[in-house]
């Protein structure tokens, strides 16, 4: 794959605006803080939690996507609980999945925003157990390659200081049908898109992982963010300046993602 090297010259117009205008600097900060949020549609039900944002689908009963920013500082948090009880979000109106839907289904309650990323706050930790953050996942995949990818995200967050993450289910052939009386739809695969800002460089990578028990090298699941956008039909990281987004999402700089 091509090497990606995006310098400040690629975002010079933004940089000059920030330098000359305090209001623009504030706008730039807001943009940085919301980089993980993908493009949305007016009919989406979007819920903001302490540590992540979820677009919940009341038809499939799984999130359309879950997005969050993870920092090295947040990973120093040490909250932990021996319990891992999942629940409905009491503040969400409309249909939700329940524990009974997953009971004896053969599928894991798979976190999108992992609880291990949210130990910096007791509230954030328990919000990760809401069904607005959960999808049916193959156990071997959830405990295996998906878990390994989650660990890599934490490693990159520590290495680069922060990382922006958006992930969610992919429905294609509807191979696995539904579970429970509520008919929770089981995804065919899952995606995870990642963005980092290192010095003057931006870099991104995406992963698409079938919802099956298999073990493959992590990079075998990788693709460009542009490729992923074609699959899920959604614009990712739209808060980036257009010229930066075009460069960052079209290639992978593997030196950052080994």
C-alpha cells in the first residue's frame, strides 16, 4: 500500500484561520473533539453517553454505529467490577434488545465501545453495558480477533496520545437471522475505523471482520477508510477538512499501524 504523509500544508487554510482568529481556534477545538462522529441522517436516534456516542436502530435492535475518542490519560483509569450485567437504557424510548433475547441464543453480548476503554469512570463503564452499545457476536470472534483488535486500539491510544474510533455492525446476506422474541438481528460482520493525529501527520485505517470464529493476522482484515465507506454507505470522519479527509482515507500508512 502507498505511504501516507499528510503535513500541515494540507490543512494550512485551517491553521492560518486558527492562528488569526480566536473564534476559529475555538471552532477547531470543537472539530477535534467530534472527529469520531460519522455523517448522520435526520431519522437516526443518537444517544450521547459519558464515554461514547451511539446511533441506535430500533428495527435491527443493534447500534448503527458507536463512536468515541480514547486518550492515553483515560486508559490510566482503574475502575473495575466483577459483574458484567447488561441492561436496557432507561432513558431510551422505543424498542430495545434485552438480556432475554440473548439468553441461550449462542451469541455473545458484544460491546462496540469496550468496557476496558471506559474504566476512567464508573458511570462510563456501566453505560457501556447498555444494549445501545451491544451486538450479537460469535464468541470465538468476540474473545479472539475482535478482542485483539480492541487491545491494539488501546496500545495505539497510549502510543499516540489519542485515537478516534467508530465501529458497528455490517448487514449483507443476513446469514445468521435473528435472536430472541424481539428478533434482534445478527450482523454478518463488524467494522472499526481508526484515526490518529501524530505531529503534523494524520493517518487512518479500517477493519472489516466477519462475525465468525476464525483466527487471522490482524492486518488481513484491514482496508482503507474509503473502502469501508463503500461497504457501509456512510461518510466517516466528515469533520476533517475535505482535503485532509481525501488524503487520509484513501491510503494506509502501515508504519503507524503495525
